C-alpha cells in the first residue's frame, strides 16, 4: 500500500492528486493556512529563486480548492500558518503556528484535521510536544522519523531535482514496504 503526501498545497499538484485518486492511491495534502487565505507563491528563503522562476508551480491553493480536494477524498493536514523553522520559534510562536492551523482547517473544511507535517521535516522534542498539545493525532517528519512514535512518523522526501538513482530508490518496493508498515502503525494508533 502506498500513500502519497504533498507539503505546501501547491496548485500544481492538483492534477497529480486527481490521477492518484483515479488509480486508487490515497493522498494527503498539508497546507499552510496563511497561504490558503491568500494564495500566492510560497515565499520562504529556501524557495525564493524557484518561486521567482516558476511562480505558477509554487502558488498555493486557496480554501475553495482545498475544500474540493477534501470533498473528493483527499486528506487535508496542517503545515503551520506560515512555514517557519519551528525549532527556532518561541513557545508562544510555536503554539500559534501549530494550534491555529488545525482549528482553521477544521472550521474551513468542516471535518477533523488530525495530521500535521513539520515544515522542512524539522522537529525536536519540544516541537513534537507542541504538536501533541495542539490536538493532532500524528505528525510527519523527514529523515530521522520513527515508525513507533506517532509524532515522528517518517516520510520519504522526493523533490523535483530528485531524479535518476535517488528517485528509483525512494520509489522502490523496499520504500513501498516501509510506507505500508507506517500506514499499518498509523491504523493501530487510531484504533
């Protein structure tokens, strides 16, 4: 079983999500609520050059687009308000970046928002505790994730420059088995 996640809720993933749904692959889109309020290219330092060169591909979805995805069966999770590096925030800033998006997504979509993805995949114990305190059931990391911790679930990152051998490895049957194991762990946690 494969489950595909997308950070940042870029409009450019709309057709991909539709195609995944057609072939029976579930997906989750993680949205930053400030960008859903006013769709625009994601303006973070790490993407500044790409956003300038490819603004259309990096423009985020608005609430109507997110509602349509949710109505068609795509899970919508939270990805903070503004996509900061969470470990560098004060406790108050961290609470705002994590708790407000969950409530906002629930209000806008009329359904629970149990999932969170850490921007840049970055987290530490304080950030994981803040995700739990914000009311999420699980949170996703990159790299140093751990299948036995619901607030440190590992994902495999695939980025546009990631072609060739790295892409094949990330999408291999071995990666698929790891994803299936994670999904089963998530199901057990939800019971």
